C-alpha cells in the first residue's frame, strides 16, 4: 500500500494566508496539516483559506483535524475557511453533520 501524501503550499496575500492542499488528509497526514496551520496561525492572519481543490481523500482523522483547526483559529481571532471543496467532501461533511462546523467558500457554487 502506498503511503498517503499531502502537499501544502502557503501563499500570503495581505490579510489572507492561502494554503493550497493536494493529496490526502488522513491519519498519516493530518499532523502535517496541523503543523503548517499552527505555524501560519503564529503570525495571526485575519483569515486562513485552505484550498481543497487538490484534495483527493479525507478520512475521519482529517475531518476531525479540520474542525479542531477551525476552532483553534477562531479562538485566536482568525477565520479558517475551506475553498474549492469537492463534491465528495461536501457529501461527507453533510453526512457527518460537520458542514455547519466549518466555513466553506466555493467560488463555483451557485
């Protein structure tokens, strides 16, 4: 079995830090995501956007990590938001009831 990989590229623009994610968010990569988001949070940006366009898989560990990071950002007076969330992940968020726990901004949504 191949090891899951997650690529994270950070772009900072004004009041926003955009983290472009590609790959899988699961039990093997969730800690990597947490580490990068926590490093970005140390600079106290008003907004952190996780661009989920390249995410191909997200398991329960990944979902939990997203919720924890969102709450931590809120506690630090920052907003963590997901963008370009794929249909598969939106369905999972709906099924688990976590969609309301996360801020989602999809440019392609009507």
